[in-house]
C-alpha cells in the first residue's frame, strides 16, 4: 500500500500547497485585505503620528486571524448555498478540498488564537472587540439576517466596522469620537459597496432564496439607495475633519474621492432608471478605491505639519 512517504516529493509538495491554499481561501483573504486597510490608518490617527510598528504588526496578525475565523465560520454555515451559486462554486468546501469538519475546526482554532494573541500583545478592549466582531458576523449576520431580510447587508455590515475600533483601542486602550465616526463611515459605505455586487449576481442570490435588496427590488430602486448611502458616507467622512482636527490632505481626499464615489453612484442610478445596462461593478470598484484613498488620508494626515 502506498503511503504519503512513498509519494514523489514534488507530489507531496503540490498536495501541501493545495491544502494551504484551501485554508487560506477559507479566510476570504480579499475581505481581510479590505479590513486591514482600515485598521492601520486608524492606528496612525490614534497615535497622532507613527505608532509602534511592533504593535501594528501584532494588531494586524490578531485582526487577520479574527476576520479569517469569522469568514471560515461563514463559509461553513453557508456551504449549502455556496454549492448552488456560481460565484461561490470554487470555494474549498464546495470543491471538496476541505471537509466540513476541517473547516469548522480551523475556524475555532484561529478564532481562539486571535483573541488570545490580541489579549497578550495589545489589551483586553481590543481583544473583546475582535471577539464581538466574530460573534456579530457569525450569529447576527450569517445565522439571523442574511437569509431573512433585505436589510441583511445594512446591519450585517456592522461586523466590518470593528477593525477601526480595534486599531484605535490597541493604541490608546480606549475609544473616542474619531474612531466612532470612522465606524459610521464604514457602516454607511458597506451598502453602496455591496449592493452593486449583488446587482451583478442577482440571479445567484435569487436561486438560493437569499433576500438581497437586488433580488426583491428593481434596479432603479436599488441604485437610488446606493446614491443615498454614498452621500451619507461622504457627509459622515467630513465630520472627522473638525472632530479629529484633520488637515488639508485628508480634507482633499474626502472631498475629491467622495465626489467621485457620489458621481458614479448617480451614473448607476441614471442608467438603471433609463432601463439601460446598469454596469454596477464600476461603482463596486470605485467604492473600494474611495475607501482606500480616504484611509490613506487618515494615515498620512497626522504625519504632515499642515
């Protein structure tokens, strides 16, 4: 009988790489990347300059593990609909790269490690916020909201707002108005970011009975909601200027990038209202760029003398 040791070395390496890639995919690394974009800049803002790089690294590791745990639990719980939807058919529980038991065990392990790590390397508040983010994403969004209400993304998006609070609390050991404003920026940004994606994959969500707004409402109705939330996001981002004494760079980023986001949202509505092809993914990609530019402003502004 062949054993693992009898296999050629290149075959064993290929098998290990595929297994590692499957576990990484389970954490939804592109989602984690977006969350980390919001964590580090807030640490610069909390410090009023360059924070301790060791603390930044520790917070990023703990935050990545916490987000990865929440995403792995999500994939485990959604494995039934992931097997049906086209956009999720390459996920590791669908392809069979990982078993249900392996995925669930991995989610528990990295979740517990993330909380312990943050507790040891940052503080109890940061660790508690990371735990709250995991619990909210798994229980409130995945188990309660996602399959029951068209407001799933609105309220479920709260889980993605926690990184700004974690980053701030890791530096200061407390919370303040500045991170709460940025929390609300991400909260308001999530619907106009995700609804265009759900418009593109409307048929996928409809096929599994997930009541996304784009499934239950016409494109024009969804796109006007995108416009309203985009405006609310930009207005909230401007609130940070007086609260945190932000300078010229952040102000410019908030106004220019925010204006771009709003204009593209209006274009989406104009096309949808006219009955033309809405091209929602343009707004989806612009929303990503907007958030990145805004948080670059958050990070760099405290380093500048003006």
